[in-house]
C-alpha cells in the first residue's frame, strides 16, 4: 500500500515537495503548524496552491505535460491548518519537516509534532544547514529519523541528499530511498557533515567566482559564460571525482599545488591525493584511482563519455557541422 505523505511547513520547500509528490500521482498533505486566524490560513492556503499551480502551468507551457492534467495534479495537494494537524499526522507514514532554518523553530516544530505521529512514521528534516546528529535528539525513536536535503526547485531537480545519523535504522533509510526513487528523484547518501555534498561544493565555486570579480580577473558575464559553456557541460557529463580519474590524479596534484603556491592554501590538495600518487593510483590510465577501473573497457568508456558530451552540446544547439 502506498505511503501516506505529509509535508510539515507550508513555505517554499514544503510546497516544492508537495508539488513533486502530486506530480508523481501521490496524494500529499501540506501542514501549517502555525496558529492563524481563519482568514490568515485561507490566505496562506490560497498562496501555497497558487504557487504550485503556477509552477505546474510553467512546466506545461514548456511542453512537459498536457495542461489538461493540471487540475487533477493540484487536487492531490491538501493544505491543512494547525487545528487539523493531529489527524493528518496520525495517518502519515512519511513526514518531511521543512520549517525555517532556525534551531528553535526546528525544536518547536518537533515538540509540537512528535506527540501526534505514530512511532513507526519516518521523519525526515529537509534542513540545508543543520547536522542530522544535532536534530536527532528532538525525535523519540530517533532510529526512524534522517535528513533529506532537497535542492530548489524541489519539484524539478532530481537530487535529494540523504544524511542518516549513526542510529538511523537501515530499513528506514532504504524505505525513504525507494519512496524518493518512485517519484523520479535521485537520492544519494552522505555522512553527517556541514554542507552536505552540493552546498559544500557550490559554496567554494561561488566564493571563488566572487573573488575573481573582486580581483578583476574577469567580469561576471565572462565567468558565467565560462561555467555555462565549459565547466557546466563538463560536469553534467562527468562527475567531479570521475573527472579527476578521467584526466588523471597527477594532473590535479600538480595543478593544485601550483595554484596553492600562487593563490593560497585554499588550493592545496587534500592528503588523499598525495596518497594515491604515492600508490601509483593515478586514475583511468593506471586502472585505479578514486574508482577501480580494472576490467573496464576503456575505449568503450571514453566513447560513452564523448557520446554524453555530444548529446549535451546537440541539445543546447552548440554542436556545429564541419565548415
């Protein structure tokens, strides 16, 4: 029997999650825990449904789906007031918490919610900043708790970063992973660490881009063109770590150490890079690096990489015929 889904918090993240499940054919309740007057709640509910409907309309206008289905999709979302939260939470199998990124707000939400939920309900915080180990203490039976970090726009981007704490039950993790996959998401696991995976990577990129503008290295427009037509195309087809092995760990080792000497210690490669160099594990060429490439048909793999790049360039209208 399909899980009953609840999204706690009717802000941007809660609305995006509700949209994602409704689009995938699932009923979902969007719960507002804040005590409001009837008029205030009606305004909130209309705003939430209007935002979801607007996102659906934008997708249908781009030919993603038949706009005739929009009312049916929107009807799968119910916005619930605080006074009706108890009944909705008692029936929920999976609850995504999406209240503001303030510890006291999280604490208050969990204190209000937990007496109302079943002991076997999965609880997932959508926090983008707080460690799962910091939040697990708010949860009775914390073995059913983990972080599930969706990227905005949550209804569109496939990635969800799942961060369990040491006490998270493996079956709980697997259930949530399968649920997300069933609606077209791509869940990846990461240990409890500040910044998850994507925010940690993109913070460095964004800071370095701002630094280059500050130093007069390039204009904002030039940096963005470099990302859109170079860096972005590369990494949408080759993951970052895959690319290290593809080009060679030695290239990263020498380039990063040079840049560290010229631009500062922030470029110094981590110890694992030197360790792989010492062990002769330099990537695809040697058969081992961050990945184990032994047994890989290298020619077929390189052709697959080329095919991915060509596909992306063709889609973006950047693939030119011979002159």
